[in-house]
């Protein structure tokens, strides 16, 4: 994709889903993967991914330079929670921009939260993650994980020009490892990577998505 295609674009919703039926698995069972508790929920849903996505994540970690590890922040997100996040952010945008049309609000909201009906997180296909040093300190990535475009003045965009050379280099390290295993980035969020969802299908020109939204059982 030569330009940024937002999750709200009709092209994303038009992509068919042929769910392969892979289970959602708990990433916390993998001792080699560091899991951050900031998005933890009572059910542990946040720590789940489709099996194929987790396997690629573990392989990507092996491609990182010595003394650098992945820090998993959030994976699966129940559809109801995704809907809550989207509506909450859309409500904030409406309050700040009362003159915006519903379409403008939806498009702006999708820079930061995917519309619930096509959300990669609700398919278990997306991961929010960052990098840490050997002693567990998060590396400088230019913004915090989950910084919105307003808060960060656009620095949350993966290719933002208003970040330091160190942050840019760290984003490159993260991106090189994940891209090598076939994951794709959502360009408005440097921390968001996915495999097998509709956005991945668009980016890779696949005929259909491998994973669709589901409930955790």
C-alpha cells in the first residue's frame, strides 16, 4: 500500500474472511515472551492470540539483536470491549470537533481504534507490543504504547518525522523482525502488528483473511 489506508476504509470491510479455525492460545504459557500487565483483564483475554500468530511472534523475537526482547502488551480483545473503546474515542472526538460529520468522526477514530466489526484484535490476529532491554526497561520508541494522534502530535504514526534518531532506529529493529515473519503494521500505530486479519489481507493482497472476530471460550 503506497498510502495509509485506515481501518474504516470500505476496502477493509469488503475483504472476505475464511476463518481457518485456529484456537486462541495464552501467550503467558511461553516463558520466553515477556508479558506486560498494563492491559490485563480478569479473564486473561488480553494475553491470547491465534496460535499461528504467536508462533510467528516467537520466531520474530529470535531475530532481534542480543539483549533486546519483545514486550507483549495486548493481543485478543473481546468484541464488546472493542466496541466500547471505539465508541469512547469517537465520543471524545465529537466533543472536540462538534462540526464533524459522522463519517469524519468514524474515519478519525479509526486512526487509533478499529471499527468493531473488522477489528484485528477481536480476531486474535493483532498484537500491541514494544521492545525492552535485558533488564526489562522499555526502549525509546518515540511515544508510549497506545499514544493517540492528538496526544503525540502524530508521533504515534510509524513513519513519523518528529521522533529522535534513537526512537526511529528502535522502530526499525522492531519492524524488521516482525516483517520478516509476515506480520504487517497499522501505519498510524507503531506498536500494532497483525497477521491473518483483513488488514493483513489487504496489505499482502491475499484473497481472504484467515481469522475473523470471535469470542473467547
